[in-house]
C-alpha cells in the first residue's frame, strides 16, 4: 500500500469518527427519535467547543438581519463556517428585548431563553452531512482526535460577538442602556 492510499484511508476513518461524534452530540441535545426535526441555531452554538477537536475546524457566526429600535425587536441570522470558507445557513432567531440581546452579545453567549421565534432552521442531518462532506473533501479536514488539555468548564461563546455588534447600527446602542454615560 502506498503512502497516499494509507493517508486516504486514515482521512476517511477520521471523517467517520467525526460523523459518529456529531451524531452523539445531537443525540445528547435531544434529537433521539429523528434527525429531520429543525434545530434552533442558538442551541448548537457550543458545537465548535464539543470535546472532539472541531474548535479549529468550524465556527458559528451570528449576524444581524433586522433591528427595529422602536419596537425593541431584532432578527439574528446564523451561519456555520467549516474550514473557514464553507458555509451553511443555520436559520434565524427573533428577539424582543434589544438591551438584553446587547448584553448577551457583549458576554459572547446568546441565551436560548430570550428567543421568541426561530425560523428557516436546518436539521441535524443536513448539518452532519455538510460537515462530513467538507472535512472529507479537504486535506485540512483531518481532525486531531487525541485528548488535549482543555478546561472542563469552558463556556461556549459565539464566534465573534464584536462582528455582530458592529453590524448593528450606532442608533441601536445609543438608545439602549449600554454605552451611555
């Protein structure tokens, strides 16, 4: 067997292990009976920090779709990027309290309790298939599965809260209780 064939087999086995770990992750999130139900994007914002090495391979990135300071409502869209440039749209979440949303963005974690609606959401099956396809098609998709020294109580955070905050208008922050002297 040549080195190239050996590497291809090793990469395929690695991708299969990651697929099984993703299945276990979604089962632990309550998707026991069907992977065809939609998943709220906020519930999986900790996926990159699951204990199987995806923290360097994917990130979940929220972005502002619509903000209405007069009614204190916001719609946040969610994308997941795998290997930096492969994107899947996870869905949209609605929020009714802009000051609470701004506080959560600053802390880096959007709480599921503050969501009033979720729409256009994808399914765990599509997410797993997408991640598996991207990781298997690229050399950079090999995931280091060796145990690493990680903090056990690592708080999941949205990838770049500053990116979301920068998309919101200055008018939003001036009308909220944040940033006012």
